[in-house]
């Protein structure tokens, strides 16, 4: 890997305005320990590409001209994140500062026959979100997409057992042609792990094992602060292999006591011994699988997402208790509930778009991903009914 180049003065100045708010040239010069001339030149560059605007001047105490105050132009464009699933399609829109402007949930693509119809439904959902914001598609600077399947580094869908019609199809190219902007695509669980690392419970942890437990079991890895892809883009795609007894090649969870997890857990709460025993066996088997993964990659934290993560007394607490029995070592592995719940992959898609296409978004290739600012109602409140 080539050594990372130092950030330019223009990038450092833009990040300062984006992440801390309006400032004068003198403010930026002092904070970044740069010469005033360098910062003035950077402001000219940033104004030319539309990334900063001049706001009302601050009145000084002296008789001279008031200092000019610069603002980051967050409203100059928009970035979209999309999580495509069989049960739902989630779309999130953020400005250039990473502030979430809107998030919408749409019906999944299961009822649409054929790959083109499924793609058309997703395109309609994105357009509906933009229409609701009163924003033309021309304002969108990049789109990030999370979907179930094996996706290569270029964003091509190699294969998907959940959406088989898209296997081998350049979904990113189709969306790029429709919206006229770059598109970044990756596996949904991998991007959920990215989101929890960037804006969720694992922000200060660089080695994370993220496990999604809902209708099915799937996993994503963050190692050294970066999502692990592997040589064949399948790193982490082992839920159906590491955890014995799953019902199909998709990692689908099958239940004996009732058709769905909601019913099984409800029966267990009512005292059904068969359901209680099934949950105990499921948790113990899951702990065995997690222990195998922990001993393989040695993460600093295990994050549990998906619908079951909110069932503390029946699922998460027993899982925490069971894991040490299988690891059998002196250290204690933190097992925490994901913060973003069912919205994790959508936020991960947004982060992915910012990270992959900074040049198209900002006009500056080295701009780092912003801190995504969640809306007040986005606090990962995922319950069993979300399954």
C-alpha cells in the first residue's frame, strides 16, 4: 500500500469548516498553525469549487474592515445511502457535512419479478426520497448501496443467493447511468459493520466482529480500522458455516417451536418449555460459533445487530454468559448491542459513498468521511417486531 500523502492546506481548511463551523481566516490560521496567506489561498480554491461561501462579517473592535467569515457549503450537494433487501428498501439522504436530512423505508423488492423490475423499484424509491426533499437528482453527488451478496472491490455483484437475478450484473453501472453520479456498492452486512465502526458503538475500536442475527445470520469484519474483504471478497461470509444447524445456504434461521423468532420468543416468555429449550440451544450454538470466530481473528469487541439484538433478557444477556464457556480463556470479550439496529447498512452505504467518491462529492480527493449526524429518532430502536 502506498504511503498516505499529507493533507493539502485546502483539504485541512475545508475539514475545519465542515466539522467545527464557520470561521475567519485568522481563526483557521491559528487553529491549523498555518500562515494567513496559505489559508487565504485555500479559501479562494474552496470558493471556486463551491465548497465554501462567505457569510456575514464579524464586527471588530477596531476601525478596520470587519473580518470575513467563511462557511462550509453543506447544501451544495447531497449523498444518498441505500440498503436493498427483500423485506424493505431503506434510503437515507445527507448533505455534504454528513447531516442526515431524511430517511425513508419502502417495501422490499420481493414482489417484483425479474432483475430489471427489482432495480426499477429501487430507482423509484430513491427518486421518491429526493422528491420528498424537493431536491433534483442533479444535486446528488454520489450514491452508496448495500445489498445481500458477494460484491467485488469495484462494486460488481459477483453472486447473490438472496437476489439471484442480480448475480453477475453491474448494478452500480445501471444506477450510475440513471442518476449521473458515482455509485459505491458493497455487501450489506459488511457495510453495517462499517457504520457501527464509524458512527455506532464501535467508534473507538479498530478490530470488530459484527454479527447480524435476525431472519438469518451473517457477519462482517473490521480489522485495523478497515472492512476486511479478503482475496475473494468473502471475508466474514461464514455465518452459515461457523454456526451449525442453519436451514439453508443463505444462513436462514429455522425454528422448531414456531414459524418465526417472534413467536418462539413470545412462547418462551409465556413459559413454554419447548421454546425456552430451543432458545437456550440456539444461544449456546451461537456462542460456540462466535467463540470460533473470536479465536480466529481476536477482535476487541463483538457487536450484535439484527432484529434479535434488542431481546436482552432472552438473547443478548444469555449470549454474554455463554460465550466464556466456549472461549475458556482469561480475557472477557465485550459483546454489545449494535447502536443503529436495522438502519446500520443504510448508514454504512452512506459512509461507503463518502469514502469511495470524495473527489466527486467535494472536488477534493483527500477529503475524509464526515461524522454522520443522526436524526433525533435514529437511535437503533430495533425490536423483535422488526424481524
